[in-house]
C-alpha cells in the first residue's frame, strides 16, 4: 500500500478515535450530571421533610402475639414512618421520587387511607416495620411460634420467561441461567386493580408494572429492593445519620429509567451484606419471605426453581400464596437449603376473600385436608349498635369456621386492607387471634405496627374491607355462608 494512502487511512482512524473519545467523554459528563441531580434531589428533600401537611394519630393497642407476616411489607405503618423524624429523612434520601409524590398527594388529601396504599411493597417501609418490630419483640415471651414467619413479597415475572422455562423442562435442558435472570429482574409490586384484572385475563402486565410509579402500586426490582432495604436499616442504626448519607450520596444511581429502577443505586450491595443488619436486629439466621404470585401463569415447577434460586442467594421462602391452589401445589415438598441450614419446603397458602368462601369451598370438596389459608378478617366482624363498640365478633360464624378447621385440619390466618381498617377493628381481630390460637394458627397478617394503629374510629364502617367490599355484590363468593350475603348486625361483646 502506498505510504500516502496509508497515512490518509491512519489520519481517518485517528479522527474517528478522537470523535469516539469525545462522545465517551460527553456521555460520562452527562452521566455525572444526571447522577449529581439524583443525589441533589435526595439531599434537597432533607430540607423539606418536616413540611409534610400531615400529622397522624397513633392509637395504642395491646401488642399482637402472632403477626404471621407484615402484609404489604408493613404498609399500614406508613403514617407512623412519616411521624418519625429520622425515618422521614431516610425515605426522602433513599427514595426521593416516593417522598416527593407523597408530599404532593398529602397536600390535597392528608389522610392515612390515601397514604397507606402508596407504600405497599416499599423496601424502606418494610425496613421501618422490621426495625420497629425488632425493638418491640425484645424480651417478650408471649409470641406465637409463627410470629413474623416472613415479609410479604408480591412478585411479577415475565410470561415469556415462564414459557421458555417450561419448554426447557420438557426438553430436559438446563434452565438454571434462565431462572437466575428471572430472579434478577422480577419486580416486587402489588400492581393496580386494572393490572390485576388484565393479568387474570391473560395479558402479561410485567412490563407495565415495571413502568408504574412506586406510589401507584408499582414496585422495585428484587436486587434493588434488597439493597434499599439493607441501606435503610443501616441508616436507622447509624451513629451519624448525615455522615452515612453523605457516603451513600457519592454512589451513582439510576435516573430517567423504568420506575422500578429510578433512583435506585447502580451497584446494589451483595445480598449477604444487604441482609446483615436484618439478622443482627432480629436475631434470625436468615431473611424469610412470603411470596404472593401476581403473574398468573406461574407453575409449581417454575416456582420451585425460583425457590431454589432464592435459597442460593441466602433467602428463605416461608410460604408461597395464591388464590389459585394449582399454582403452588407440591411446593411444600421442595426442600430448602440456605447456607448450611436444611429447611422444610415453603408452606402452601391459599387465599380467600371471606370466611364464607372457605366454608363453601370445603363443602364442594375444593379444599384439601391440612390446607393453609388466609382470608379477610373483616368477615368475622359484625356492626355493633353502641358508640363504644362499633364492631362485634360474629360468634356464630367463628364457631362454624372452627368446626371446619377441626374437620379438615385447616391452618387459618387473617388479613385486612390496612388503608380501610381502624383501631376498633384491629383491636378485635388482635384479641380474637390471641384468645383462639388453635383456631387462628397463622395469626393476623397485620400490615401495621405491633402495638399502634394509625386510623382512629370515626363513626364510619372501617373493618378493613377496602375495595373487597364490592366483591360481595359481583359474585366473588359468599360473605358469610350461613347468613347470606348481608352483614349480620347481631353479636355479643366480650
């Protein structure tokens, strides 16, 4: 090749390299600017954390003895978190997008019932519930063995990945790499009612949920969730909160990404490191989760592989829950190994809406002997006639339920919709579980604090029905089998 041609070629290569280097430098500068904006947003909000137009009423109650898990990752304690100066700052720093939206919404409607759903499955909210509970549980001897069996994770995965997994299983191919990707990218989120309906109709909502803001029933990708959870606990016990925040502020974060990753740290801590403060605070050997499967085409084989992968990462799966028992059938036989600990398979839990649904399903032969189940505890309460007793135990239904429990060997627990459950209802359900531990072995999956409720009784019916109240009128199952669809007004107070 003539030297002149060679020189021209080298010159073009040099110019191309200079152009690429310029682009790289520009991209790096823009990335630094974006990351600086993210850091500044979190720090700026620290000046505004005391400006929230919301002062919660925290009503004390006798401590719960069997809080099977923190429903919604303790979302019912959201008002209490915002009432705590330190935790307001932790939330604003770690999840500035959440704090900003909460601040805006509360300007219009400063109500606990509006606030609580904005925190469902939130990792900082969960860290607060764990931190608070660990302090209140110290030295107690009245706790049930099933108390705090795990923390709830509602999860969404991609349908296409389930399909590929099933194909690999049929072809007897190794699907381990695929399952690792599934767990890497699964989203911990409840999702909106519209998403839930579409998912049930066969339309995968995984990508939509990834884009949904965290405060609107969206969520956080699993690795980022554990990272934020661990950082929140570290900040909670830090001798110098602002110093540790300053260290974290130097770390790069995502910005303008999908909502489930926006403002999350780019390099999440290893799981072992993220969960270290949890083990220290609670004295538990491992972090246990209660999975509720929101992706409706999941199969037992797929979920079993997920359980093993979560175990490999150091997480214990206490239970797997679904309204459809076929999704979780057989998972209890999947042994778990977390580190060197050999553990039993996850408990298979079937969800129902009401006590009457449980009774009807048993009568139809649709409930297996020994089934574990949870339903909305509001269906065990009747409206009272006295101002100081707005609700009453529905004794007849409770007694009938216990007879089914004995005949079928059932393991029963309760939940409620925390954003619509007041102090009077929580008190009754807490006492019910405490007084009848054999009937309610799985306790009360209360998503609030052990000894405080944030919604005082205001004369309205707030038994914890939430939007589930509508299901009585659209054929979603009997409210109370022995008393028809109406709510009994009868009952006696203890």
